[in-house]
C-alpha cells in the first residue's frame, strides 16, 4: 500500500472547479494508475488543509503517477510525495492508541411508502456521533474517553454524467482511538469507512498518540 500527498494550487481555475465538483478529482485519481483490463482499483482519497495549504491525500495498492494531478491542480513547485503505507500497517497492535482524522458520510436507510429504501444523511451532531461510534464497534476500535470531535460539516452537491446530481454530507471527525481487533482495524484503514468513497470520503488516517 502507498500513501501519497500532492499540494494543490487553489488559485487555479481547474482546482477551484474540482473542489466543488469532486468527480473531477476522482477522474484524475483514477488516471494516475495504469488500467488493467477487467480490473478496477479501489483507491481512497481526501482533501486536507494544513498550515494554510491544501493537499490531496491518496491511499492506493499500487504506486501512482502523480504528474497528471500536479499538472491539472498543482504547479511545478508543488509538494508531491509517495511513501509506503505498509510500515504504518505493521505498527498496528492490539490496544495501541492513535490520533485519527476522517471525512465521512454518515447515513441511514429509510424505507419509503413504496417499500424501497432511500439513503439519507444524519443531520444532528448527536446522530453523527452515534453513527461513528457504531462504525468503530464494527471495525475493531473504540474512542478513548470522550475524545471524539466533529470539526466540520459540509454539504457536497455537483452534477455527474447524464445530468445526475450527486449530493452527500461530508462530516470531519477527529479524536483518539484504541485498537480492539488488529485485522478489522487494518481492513478499515485500507478499505475506508462509509459511503461515497469515490468523492473523497471514507479515508481514515492515524498517527501515534502520546498519552
């Protein structure tokens, strides 16, 4: 596994458009890999802000060619790096404690009058927190104490192909977690959490917590 980071130039028109229409970033991410007939790579990505700069983070099973992303959304001086993610995965142990960040799409399925299910977003902070706590239980970790914070909530809405409108609620969670089940936790780090992963949601990143 590889974790990559590309600094984006937010003054570029293309970048500004892509930050609203997330399918533009999705297309650029997919083009960073050689296509193999009959296979479809599942890559996770998200946008992050750090020290006044905006980055695209990308987690992938194959090493990407980031030149296309830099050309479209960065500039020649952009930070662009790829590191092995296996080193971090190997450090995951039972009861280990980590600081985390994730931008996720907390939803539930409502049954309509016609009997069909419809995905709807959890809107209140309490509902969003409860959703995340349930996901933690399913995926091999728990929150340490009350170290769970919702730091941002953003509504995404953009047109996809054939004029279909994509709408999703992006909720940014931060906090401290402890690992209960190593295999389940490694799996969620690699495969992501929740829906709308193609549009920059679901990537859970961690760093050692000094408690």
